[in-house]
C-alpha cells in the first residue's frame, strides 16, 4: 500500500466531505436519552441518523456494501453497515456512536455546543470528536483500501445512539444482529482518547463507574443558624464524615480495600512509557488555576491514578442556595451526586453495593443518610496484544504520525467495551480516538483535532489491511 496515496485520499475525503458533514452534525442537538427523555418526539436523533445515512449511502456502491437502520420500540436506532471482504475469513467490527452529551456551561464567546466553529485545525462543538467522526473514519479507511485495491476481510460498522447514556440499547441489538455479524476476530473502537496529537495512542484499559446520590437529612426544615449551630450538627459536616469513610481527604486515596484491585505489571510498564512520552502533559493538559498543582509529582503514578486506581468525584449538590441568596440558616439537608471511578477489573455491581453499605451504616448523630445508587458499569482490560497486531500498530503509528505507538489506559468509561470483550473473547481490540489535550469531551469548548482524525483514519486502514494477512 502506498502511504502517500493513502494520505492524499484521506486528506481530500476529510477536507471535501467529512468535515463539512460534521459541521452539519454538530448543529443538531441530539442529546443521549438520559439527557433528553423526549428524544423520539423531538426528532433530533432521527435527524442525525438521516444525515449519517445520506452520506454513507453514497459510498456503499464503491464497496458493494449494504446499510440498514435497526429500530426497536422504545429503543434508540442503530446504523448497521456490512462491507464484504475480498479475503475470506472472520470479521472486523468497527464501532462508533452518534448521541451526544448535554450542553454544559462555560463555552467561549462565539462558541457553543450546537454552534460549529472551525479555528485552524480544530472543529469546535459537541459530538464531533465524541464520537461523530467514527463512522466517517471507518468508512473512509475502507474506501482508501478500495482505492488502492488492498484486500481486507469482511467488515461491519456499528453506530449506536445510546452510548452517552451507558449503551442500554446496544446489548439488545448485538444479540439481535449476532447471526449477521458473525465471528469477530478484530474490534476497532474509535471512541477513546489520545495522550497527545503526535502519535497513535491505543487504549489498553478503561475504569469502571459506580455512582449515585447521597443525601443527609438532619432537620424537617431550616432553622436560624444562630439558634441551632452547636446544637444541631450541620448536614454538610455529616456528609463530609460519611465521605471520609470512602476517601482520605488529605490525599484523595480511596480507603476501602473492596474498591481497589491489583495493577498488572504490564500496565505499570506501559504507564512508565506513556509518562515518558507525555512528560508534563500528563497533568499540564488540564486547565489548572494559577498556582494549582497535580495530586503528585511522579508522572507514572499520576498515569496509574487516572487509569487503574479508584477515585471519587462529587459532581453535584442540592439543598443549598446560591451564596448570594444564602441567609443565616442551618439547612435541613445536603444532597451530593457521587461519581466513583473504579479499577478496570473490579465488579461494578459489587462495588456499588459495598459503597451503599459503607455510607449508610451507623449514621453520625443518627442523621438520616440514604444512598441511591445508579446503574453500575464495570471497566475493561484488553486481552494480550497479538504479535501481528502489535507490529501493525507500530507500523501504522510510524507511517501516520512519524512516532512509535503508545499504550495507556483511560480514566473514563466506555460502557459497552466489557460487554464486547465477553461477547468476542477471542478477538483482538484496537481502542483509540481523537480526544487529546484540551479537547474537553463532555465539557465546554469541546473540539475535534482534524489532523488527528485524518491520521486515525490512516491507522484504521493499515490495521484492517494487516488483519487480512492473519
């Protein structure tokens, strides 16, 4: 395969077709069902599906491919594309999603979640990088192989619409499509991150997520703080006491052994390599306020903190007015939304149950302490990389980026990965993506780094071509 020809084809496809289509996509507020319960009535999800289908259908004849939109009552739709291979054998499954996170506040002037803006190499707006580009990158890679008559095995592309809600609909469709999917020996997921924009980053693990709402009640109604303070324990203080059962407030270390797991030596070695490649960008990519420091000085340990160790975040509060509106009142309750990232190999259901037991037992002062857990999602740890794939990834990273491949776990969750790992236990996995420094997925000023999208497309093409030789 001629790499200059591959690059020329990929760049032209992205510049002429993919980026303009992603601009249209970003303008559609197709929030995931968890954030838009009336998604079906609003029609934005359908609008996004039709945009994707319209683009893909123009490419199908060149690949002799077929496309269907799978629908089930009460479930989000799923796009299924079947691309015949020129080499007999098993199947490559390429995954992406088209639903989005909600708006979030704090967008820079002139930018917004549904306001596509191109500045230099960046396309701003919600969903371009997470994960709207995936279908275009996957089809683009297969089209690039076709353009050079490079053989590949059969490929199926699955684009779901509930990932940001935890992929509740994906298992149903994977079961329903099992016969049409067939035997999968390679899974390519384009919904992950990259440590920088200078090399291929392959995700080797994902932390799980358990969370819920913790509420502490101390009074039936608010009372004057001058009258009650010192007599009635503050609900916020009780909340802090309860959280201290989970987390060391000085270090952030989770103190519950049942929420920890051993870190494999291979992952420790990869963390050291990743830390060396990233340098200070392990932490400098985050928008720290002036004078703020990271949680530690050892870069490899920070990588492991982010990818393998449990960590607690309090992501929301209720029961307290805004400071401007706050009088001298001892509040009756405090409610907090908890997000606990857990190690990739930990059972999330057991972890969630253990959290509830710990925070609700023997409440301080006899306060009413209630924890309502949400659906728990286990993490994922990749199988050992086969020799052919390791060589293909190294080759692809050098060809596309000019640098060796780096492997690292991700701190976030991709809920369906564990399910796919169980469904295809013999498959190899390539989990990568374009969410690099400052791309800010789920937050304000999210952007797609366009050159990385192009280079990832090249990587997919080269890996799929190498798979045909196995």
